[in-house]
C-alpha cells in the first residue's frame, strides 16, 4: 500500500531536492506541502514549493501556508548569511517560472491534524524546517501523537557540533521551544540531524548529468544545486553540498538507510547551549523511548537511491 506523505518545508535548495525525492518515490504519495520559515519566509516557501512542484510535473500537490514565525518572536526575515547560501529567491537564483498555482486557503496546522485523523499510521510527516507547525498541531489536538506514523524531522545534532552555534542546528534554533514540545510530546520522532546529513555529499558530477538530460527541469535543478555546491565548496571547503532534507525524506520511506539510537530527547532553552538537542535526564531510564536519532548512514546506498530517483524524474 502506498503511504501518504506531507512535507513541511522552508523551501530553499535542499527542500527543493527533498520535494523531488518524494515525487520520484513510488513508495509514497505526496499529498501536501505545508510551509514554514527559515531559509525564506512562509510565503516565499509557498511560492518556491509551487514552482518546483510544477517544474517536476506535480503541480496538483496542494501547498498550505504555515505559521510565519517562532513562539518567541513577532516576525521573521531570513538573514544575509542564509540568503548567501540559498540565494535571494531561495532557489539559488535559478529562474523557475512564476507558478500558475496558488496556496490553498487551508491553515497548515489544521491540515496536519486532519491528515493524522484521515490516514493515521499511513501518514509520513516530514518537517525539514522549524517545528513550529507540528508543535502547534500537537497543542491544538494532542491525540494526533498516537495516530500518525513516525515524524521524521531534519534537524538537531546529537554527536556533532551545530551549524548556527557550537550547540545548535539551524532548524531547531529557529524555534527551540517548538522542537522541545515535539520531543517531549511522546509523538514518535526520528531525528535526522547533522550527525548523518553531513556525510551525504552531492557533487557537480551528478548535477552535470541532470543538465545533460536536456529537460527544463534538469536544467533548473542543476542550476539551483550548483549554486549550493559553489557556496559549500567556498565557505566550508567540502567537495559538494550536504543532502540534509532529502535524507530525511529517504529515511522516512526506508529507515534501514540509517542506524537509529532510541533516546528521550529535550532541547536546551536557555544559556549558551540554547537550541542543543540532548538526552533528557528524566527519560534516560524510561523503557519507552519516543525518539530515535540517526547516528550512522549508509552513504553509498542513499546516494545511489538519490541519484537514480532524481535522475529518472528530471529526465522525463
């Protein structure tokens, strides 16, 4: 049976790659995108999601706008640093056409709640930005934690440094209170963080193959991803770009791609470690572990699946 998937995205470059992985995966039906903030604002995330979905021939997937900022702020705007990573349009300055579609009028929080009740354990929900939307959904209807399948989040760092501070990963840092609520809620969470995503590098060998397909989607995706690769190569001297968000989608579909450590987690909310994801002292001896953290990844197998699936999709 094909499972249903909802992606919760702050649609920058790796989110665009995550959408493509979901669209290219026969194991799931992408039934919706909810938007959050981080790489871009929620409204730009909606525009970018619609643009890449239409470029991939999946323009019928509905896009729902989510909450615009964290619990502790009154507004959000992407930083200059983030705009250098993803470009001012969020898609590496690639010239995706203005989408013909528009976001729905449905609130993203209500969409998450409704999907949990409609599809139960057959729903795979994958947040690859802040946890703001899902935390609000859990507050509004706590019963959904016992209904839906695993929530596979891209975010956090358990065994490695953060990428915003020494302790905090970017998605968690955008709304630490929301991620802490999610992790303490008892909902089944799979954390795909920097521990594993930094081991999955895409190079220009792959993007050149996309460009050589001769399709418009191949060209746009190559242009977008090369921008990301160029930034990573210059800024942190790695020979490619990390596939953060696509790995979370892939693990949601096939958890055997990673080794998972069962642990009850929290997020530090104060002091110099604010935004750190770490084991909860009051949950270490609890035999029931609500979270599992990816600590190892089968890089070769994941990159093979990624290359095969996106290569086939972009060649159409």
